[in-house]
């Protein structure tokens, strides 16, 4: 069967069509408008989310940080700015900017207060990750914003918006800015604010592009020049935002390539049969590699042969410093401390892993205990309730219906010392429901 190019285009257009389940324009605009204002409930939720995120960054807990991002309402005014530019609504644009400014100011103040009073002042990895934005953060914010605004224009809302809130990470940079302000670290402050600015600008840009792609009706003004000025300013800000991130990404790529090449060089060229690297330091800024070798002393000729291979690893401009354990250049005390520190860090990680497994097992034991029925006590109490009862045996099970629904059932076998009365059996069944907390109780009874 032959397909023409035009048919393929029609099929692709139908496949990627965004009009099919699109909500009414007014409904989408009103939905975005509702999330713009920061007062009352939204304001309190923002403050609580900031404290949660600050604690997560402080204790280096990704799960806590993700939880804070899920409840944060920061996306509202940012998408409001993009919508305002997209439909040429200057009143909406002004409201969005005011509320975005309020939310940013309150977020930074709340996080600063937290980091001023917390006894933990160390910058952990989760916090440091928010201080050096690159072009990849631009791409995440742009595509995340695209997904978010498309989801916002659908009739049926999905779980995309919470996912966008996590991916674009609006909350942690503001908390990191608060940390920088509380500790007087201006590098952290400005780096985190730049990351937040990147995320905000490119979420706005993606919102604007989707709104124009879906051809939302514009607000018409007599002054066309004003509209053009706002558009030009919007594109200028976008361009100025992306340029530094491209440079930072380029620098990061260069550093990563240098570090990877240096590690490969050390692993392949500076590992000998009777000597091996004890410690290595790769300085990506100064493009230097320092290696401390342990074991038998390596001759100068062998080291020179290794140096000649630096260009093979794209390290021709790198400075290689090799110190050997028998050399006076080696600070043995410092070397011993480095090795001990490395062992301590490894043992610390092992202990943390063991603690996590122990907590998991303790939780499992607690769960099993809660699900295990105290049969001795139940038998004693049941005999006091029904004196003719001889024995009661129980088993709690989970079953699945043909519809796929699962439920719990308590199967109970009871034996009486004499012929039992149905009223006694029903009394016993109701008591078991109350005693075990299981609504679904089935009983099999026997009597002499």
C-alpha cells in the first residue's frame, strides 16, 4: 500500500494535535489568574514550603526538598507573566510581576531566618547544586514550562504540574539565596538567584510560545507601540538570561572533560606493577594533576614516559606533579590524614547504609507485629465472653476479586464444647470485628 507525503503530514498533524482536548480559553485564563495572587492561604503555604525546603537543603534530604516543591505555589505568577505577554494583557502582567516580587521577597526572608537560627551551617551537596546554573537548567525550565502550560490548557487536569514543579525546582534556589544571605556568601546568593531567574524566564517563555501557538485571543489596545515595546523587552531579557548560562555550561563541560581525561590518564599510565596512586588531586581551574604514588619508587625515566603520553589524553597543557612515598616532598602526616579521612568517609557511608537497612527491618517487624493477631489473649477473652467456647483459630488473608479489587478477610475456626447457639456465634463474630479491627470476618463453627 502506497502512502503519499501529504497523507503522512495529515497523520502527523492529527497525531500531535493540541486542539482535540483543549479547554475553553476563558477557562484556562481564569485558572491561571487564580494562582497569581499571594495572600491568605497561598502566602502561608509558600512560607511553610520554604521552611520545609530549607530544612531539606540543610540536612541534605532530596525527599524533603521534593515534598516542598510539590506544595509550593510559586508557578502561579510565573505562568501569569507568560500568559500576560502572550495575550497582551498588561494588567495581568503587572499583577503577576507584583505577586512574583512579593513571593520572592518572602521566600528569601523566610529561608534567611531559618539559616540564621539553624545550628547546621555547612553547605551540603543539595545546596551547592543550586549555585552554578548552566544551559541545561535553561533547557529543563523551557521544556518543563512547555509541559506545564500544555497541561494547564487541557479539559482534564493531570499530574503534570507537580512534575514540572519538581523538575524546574523553583523553591530550592530561593532557599539557597537565603543561605547565602544568612552566611554572607554572595557567590551562593547571586548564583542561586540567577538559577531562579533562569527558571522563571524560560517558564514564561514556554508559556508565551504555547499561548501564541494555540492562538489565544489578544487584548487589543489603541497604542500598538506599547505592545511592541513589551514584546521586545521580553525577548531582550530572555536573550540576556541565556548568554551567561551558555558560558557557564561551556566552562563546566571543559572542566568535566579535563577531569575525566585526567582520571583516565592516572588509571592507565600511573598504575605500575609495584606502585599505585595513593592520592590524586585534579585541579580543573589551574589545569594541574597531582598524584601521590605508594609502593616501590618509580624511576624518572618511567615518569617521563608517562608525561609524554599526556597529549594522547588531550592533556598537553596540563601540569603533572608526581610525588612518591619515598620522596621528601611528600608530607607523610598529611598523606596519613588523607588516607584515614578516606577510610572514615567510606566507613561512615557503610554505617549509614546499615542504619538505613536496620530502620527498614525495624519498620517491617513493626508492621508484622501490627498484623499478627494475639491469639492467646483473644482465646482467653473470647472464652470469658462465651463460656461454651473451646477453641478459636484465626488467619488474616488478602484476596483479589475478578474485578481486580483487593481486600482483607479474617478466617476464623471456632470449636464449642457443646452444641453452639447461633446467637452466640453472631455475638462472637461481632466481638472479633471490634477486637481485630477487621470488618470482613468469616467463621466456621463446630460443636459436640
